């Protein structure tokens, strides 16, 4: 078996060779060269561990493999594998996608190397047997007490496997499907053996001519920060989400923004962007206009319906009026035409995020202040808050009674008074509620968004009122 183990090294080795070929391009930008070197360094170290692990697995011949205990980030581990194997997929004309749940545990305790081996084997196998389309890595977790059940799937649009071949799929040296594809038939056997050793189970669903999905679930203890130090090591950087189905382009943006001081997450499709944006406190979401599952404007609309405080920035290669109009109608704050300079993107994030995070434009309120009557503006704030609270209560009652015309009337009135007080985001939420009511559509999400934004406005105005009185 040891003589055949080299098969398992070919996929990561091919990735390293592809990266070396890229580095041989003397015109490669310095930033991208550094990124490739960093990936190579980490991949080389992991490859040494992988060699040791594969030899160990090959030698046990039926015995239970010895397991390591590491403390690791499942997200970082899986993202590194996408970086490692992406060049191999791209070389074959495939997309290597990832869809990692936003609520993956931050840290786990378990055998990181064995987990890597399993996923590398599964992705490598999918790349080999897929001629066109994509391979996708998905991961999520179910937390039960102090244990996380990590669920990982690798799916492809490859040749698939017939029912008669599935029964021998995980046998040593057994090869099914397209026999013209090079390999020894050990990869899936080793993967199953390792999943079993981790106390999990490896399953497969396949449809010939459509594709294959491998999935496994393993339980690993959660690592939780000590109760006495809940903020120790907390990441206080502003967080940004990048949604782009081009893995190389996405990683370039993620790396560049991280080096600019942001905490950055990356997703490959619009549906994942919506899930992430509604689960984590991002200051900005960067959306490629053309995304699978749900395009950029569609994702923006769903995000904006719930969150008014996050900056939405679209990246597009199109300049057509209808595309730009769809972005604006979806609540996108800024549209940048590719190629985009990093300094332009950074400046746009800073500007739009600052505007979005501010519940009220204080300059508008302070413009009403006069030396003759210092109590005028505090009194004006009292009147606005009293009337706005009444309108919001009436809105909720009208919505409960399904009085659609009344909802539209109140939303329009609250929009006008809020805009006059510099509460631009609240005015936008009211406009969305008004539009939904006029279209006789369900508006519970829009009404909840109005209530949330009003709470932020009320808090900001109360602070400003106190300041004005005491100054």
C-alpha cells in the first residue's frame, strides 16, 4: 500500500507547482506575489504533515489510526484548502467554490491534519472526475453543549457514479467511474478510514451524468474563552464581507482588505452573502453584481430589508443604465466599476460605512440651534420623538388589523418627519414600508426594520438633547 500512497500527494503537489508557475511570471504584482508565497509556505509545511499522515495510514492496515489533538480554526483550515486546491481546479477550467456557514465555531479541539486529509482527498477526487462546471466545499456545524458536530460536504458536477458501483466505492485500490482518469483508488478508502477513526461516517449521493456529493460529520470539542476573560484576544477590527464567485479575485480582495486593517470574510454566492450579512455585524458588504444562486442586487435587497446600518457596495464590469439602476433600487450605496483600485475601495468603504452607521446626521439638527433660544432644539426633539413614537404604535396597530391604506399613510408621514431630522436611514426604512403597503404586499419585515432603526434614532437624539441642554 505504501507504494501507492504517492497518489494522494498529487493534488496538493499540483497546486504547489501551479503556484510556482504563477510566481515565475516576472510581471506579477508584488502584493499578489507575497500572497502566493504565503500560501506556498503554509502549503509546504502542511504537505510534510500530510506525507507523514498518509504513510502512517497506509502502514496501519486495518488498525485504528493514531489521532492528534490540535487547537484550530475550522474556517481558516477549510479556507486554506480552497486556496491550495484552487489552481488545480482552475487549470481544468473548473470553479472551486466554498460556502462556509457564518456561525462556524471559532476554535475546535481535534485532529486538524486528519480533517485536512479527508477534505483534500474528497476535493481532489471531485476535481479529477469533473470535466466542466464546479466543485463546491460546504461546511456548517451543530453545537450540542460543549461539542460541535462539524458537517462537511463536497459536491461536483462531474460524471457521477452508478448504483452498482457505489457498493465498492470505499474499498482499497477499487476504481469506479471513468477508468481513463489516473489514480490508484486509495483516496476514498483512506478518507473513509479517517472519518471512521474520528468517530464519524462518510456518505455519498450520486447521479450519473449530473454529479456527486460526499458528506461526513465529525464531533469535536468546542474551545471557549475562559469566563473570566471574555474579551481576551477579541477581534475589534471593523468587519467586511466580500461576495464573489471568482475564488482568485475574492481571495485577493480579502487579503488586501485584511492588510488594510479590516476583519474580512469571503463567500462565493448571493445566498451565502445574505445569510452571513444577517448573522454577523459587518460594517460593509461588497457584492459582485453577477453572483450564482442570487445576484448582487437580489442579495442587496434582502440584506437591506433587514439591515439599514450596513454599507452595500457593488462591483461590476457593466456600465449599462439598467444594471446600475437595479443596484440603486436594491439599496446599494456605491457602485464601483472594475478594475477598482484598492485605495478607491478603502475610501468608499470608510465613507459609506460612516454614513450608514450614523442614525442621525447631527449637522442637520445642529443647524436649527440659535443663540436666542437654546431650548428650541431640545423641545423640537421632544416633539419629534413623541409624535414618531405615536406613529410607530399606530403603524403596528394598523398592520395587525391589516389596514393597508392606513399603514401607507403613517409610513409616508413618519418618513417625512424623520428625513427632516436627519434620520436618513429611518426615512429609507419608512419608504420601503410605504412601497410594500402600496403594493399590498406583506410588510412585517419592513415594519420590524422601521422599529429597529427608530430605536437607534431615539437613542442618538436623546444623547444629543442632553448635550444641548448641558452646553
